[in-house]
C-alpha cells in the first residue's frame, strides 16, 4: 500500500507559487521554527509577506523537547492561530506537527506520544530548510523527553503535512556540517526503504534514484555550497527518502542512533552515518540483492559505496562505556523500529555495533 496525502510543491519560489493555497488554510498561522534557520534561509520573509497577521514561535531547538511543544501549543491557542507552518530542519517541522496535535486535542505533556488520543489536527504546512529528514512528507515526529533523556518518534496519519513547500534555495545557507549530516540522514532513509521488513517495492525506483543523487551531489555541494543544482538534487533525494519512510518506516539504522544523540549530542544524520557500514554488513545476508540492484543502478557496488563513505570522514566524539551499553541496548531493543529489521537482531549484535565506535 502507498498512502501519502501531502500536496508537494518542489520548485524555486515554491512559497510564492502556493500563496493562494497557503492563505486558504486560515487567517493566522503559527510559524514554528528555530533560532536562525527561518531567517537565514529567507523562508520566513517569503511566508510573512503573504499574511497580514501571524505569530512566530522560534523556540525550537535541535531534537525538540516536550516542554517546547507544550509552550508552542499554548502560544497557538492564546494567540488565536488557525494553522501551523513549520519552517526549518526536521526539528522545527517535527515540532510543528506535535504542536498541531497537542493544541487540537488538548494534550498534556504525558500524552504527546499517546497517538490513540489524536482525534484531529490543525492544518500543518512544512517548509524544509535542510535536505535530510524528509519530515515535510512524513507522518512522523521525533521528540526528546527531557525528563528521561530518551529520544523517540511517533507516527500518525493526522501528522502528514497538508502542504510541503520545498525551495532548494533555502538550503544554500547551510553549513558544510549540516549539509553533510542531513544528506546522510536522507541516505539512511533511502537505504531503510530496502532494509525494512515492510519495504514497499513501489518506492524502489525513487530509492535507487535518491541514493545515486546523494552519492553524486553531496561532494559537489560540500565543495561549492552555492551550487544550486547540487542543492536541488539533495532536496529531491530528501523528499524521496521521506516518501520512502512514510511507507515502510525506519529500522535499527535509526533507533541505534537515537541514544548517540541523547547521550553525546551527536547530530541525527551523523549518528546514522557512523553506524551505516556496520548496519549494512549486519543486514547484508537478508538484503544483498536489493543493495546490488540499487548500487548497480548508478554503476556502484557495496565496496565503492563504502569507499565513498570513507571519503566523507564521518567522526563523532562518543565515549561508549559499559554503563551506556547496559542502559541503552535495552532501550534500542524495545524501540518500535526493531519490528522492521529484515532479520532477527540480538542485543549482543547491537552492543557490538556500539562497541565498534570505541
Ligand atoms: P535540525 O535539528 O532541524 O537543524 C540543525 C541545525 O541546522 C540547527 O542549528 C538549525 O538552526 C540549522 N539550520 C537549519 N536550516 C538552516 C539553514 N537553511 N541555514 C542555516 N542553518 C540552518 O536538523 P535536521 O537534521 O534537519 O533535523 C533533525 C531532526 O529531525 C532530529 O530530531 C531527527 O530525529 C528528526 N527526524 C525526523 C524525521 C521525520 O520523518 N519526521 C526523519 C528523520 C529525522 P535553528 O537553530 O534555526 O533550527
Ligand atoms: Fe532520520
């Protein structure tokens, strides 16, 4: 089955092109964003030019915390907003989804993962300023519980944005680090479309194309951050990655990265990247034909892919201890993504991957 109810506008000046549709969602949007991205990318200016009245909530930090969602829902209600526009990387986009359902269903902080209570949502518009998470076309929201230090995602059909406006120019202001990390996140999503036990063959052509776009264009964007053609290709790959996980969800490749982010502050995409080879080797017996087909579509194979990855020099400062292993391996084992692995994965195998980072 393939279900994706988001209207996607992917072009230069996407916001302008969708002005009438945007205004159709209401009179006063809550713009949910982070400290810099909406301004630095130019997206906020493009959006606010279209509305007489709007409220900006720019309190979203990386790996958004539950408290910031609750405060955002309060601002939404108190300022009389009627829909939400998320502008930013995955963090503000995921926060925009959570704020919409929290406000619409009067959720309290302990109910932000209680998807069975989600009866309605205010319209959610997503305007990405990174090319990585694909959150603009997914039903997922990944949040961090500041009380437990645990990061986890939820998914609900009501959280699909009604409209995704992707203008690759908004990614021109990204640093090299964020460019690289977010592209690796998109790459993870595409690979997970092959790994997932719930893989959707309808997505395979997008997956093949998306992986090839990243392999070719990430080095170009890193060399010349102003290369709009390469930026456009990375945005396209990121949309494909989001469309893919919206159908088949993520796997251990993602859940093993969450503790690395919560415990050591490793950016999300990088956390996926430093375990990418280990996960591919682990899954290989179950998915080697699918991988051969994907890499072969752009004249690569697993070996050349690994040397491409090596050239990126992905590194993170993590101090894996016995305590980390004993606390975090059970957390990974109990994550919902584990149901998606293409073969059975043991706690020892997860511990081994963590220990390979020592
Ligand atoms: P992010 O956490 O949203 O942003 C990373 C950094 O980049 C922030 O400092 C941000 O600034 C900055 N930034 C963003 N766009 C910029 C721009 N155009 N110019 C300059 N700086 C910019 O990063 P992300 O990798 O896109 O999102 C990661 C989050 O998404 C994680 O929590 C991850 O778990 C989640 N995720 C969600 C899904 C999904 O399907 N929903 C999938 C994968 C990952 P600000 O301070 O202004 O924000
Ligand atoms: Fe991701």
